[in-house]
């Protein structure tokens, strides 16, 4: 399977899965990591084992966020097989050997690390979560564990781009007010939202100095990434981060 490396500074490590290299069948073809999309659970488990192997860990080390498109963040100190932290869209840890995972299929996955403090985090920043402050809450949780915003690197993963992410004008304007810089215009000339642009602005305002993006637009790359807005019924790729 292919893992797009995030390029986080050591001892942090991680990356973003694509849809290739798994065992799921259409419409979840093929490396679907989501158990909530009606895919066969045994196939998803095999896919998760492959994702864990790609980062050099057993599947028991994976900790998932049971995402609700909100701002809540959980601190993770231990893992159990299939573990999911309910009601959160951000995960933070200082424990080596745990792998934090958020899932997406157009929403923006973000990996963060302060290597000097030994703190890493993963956040799921969809339209609602971004506006609700999930990234600011994730950075704040890291700081409470000893990180500094200035010492933190953030990597924005694949997501729907501002040229493709169309919304009703009133909703796009609402997000734009909550997330400066996120309001966009699509290729069709309609109202839209640029999740990555908005996230970069929020992180910079929070003091994060090193911000970069990998992966590009999920909607534009059907062979590489899942996209809910493009396909409707589909799988989920993952963003994984750990302290090695």
C-alpha cells in the first residue's frame, strides 16, 4: 500500500494513506479504513492491519477518533485493539508507540508535531469542525502537554479544494466569517470553501510557524483518494501519526 509521507520532524513520523493497496471491493475499493460506511468489517480490519504495518506498528497500536465534526480533543495515553475515542475530532499523545488516526474523504486531515516536547496530534477538520475551532483546540491541548505553537509543525493532508468544494452562498459566507481566508469561488463561479487555506490561516494565527500541505484535492483524484462529495457511497483514507 502507498503511504504519502508527512515529513514530520523526528521523533514524530506519519503520513496519509491513499485508496490503493487494500482488500475492499467497490464502492470501497480498496484501502478503506472506515468501519462506519457499511464495508465488510473483516476487510476493513485487514486494511487497518496493512496501514499499521506501513508505519511499523501492530494494528493494536492504532487509536481512532470517532469523529463528530466538532471541536473536542482527547489526550490518548494507551491503546487497545480497535480503540476509538468517541465524540472527538482531535487526538493528542506524548506516548511513543501509539499511532493516532483520523479518517477523511474530502474533509481535511491535519498532522501536528512538536518534536522537542515529544507531542504529536491528529485532527479531522471538516467544514463544521474547522469553523468550530478543532485546530485551535488541538494546538491548545498540545501546549497543555508541554508543546509550543512556535515549535510545532503542521502538515495538511488531502482534502476537497476551494475550486471544487461548492456550498450554498449563505453557508460559504458563514464559514468564511468564522474562518478567515476560507471563502472561495469554484470553477463554476459558485460559492465555495477552501479548507486548506482556512486551516493554514487558523494555524498561523495560533502561532504555528511551519505549515505545509501534501496530497492535493481529493475530488480531483478519483484513482488516488476517496471522495464523499464526488462518489456518495465510498471509503475513508487515513492520516496517521506517532512518536517513534
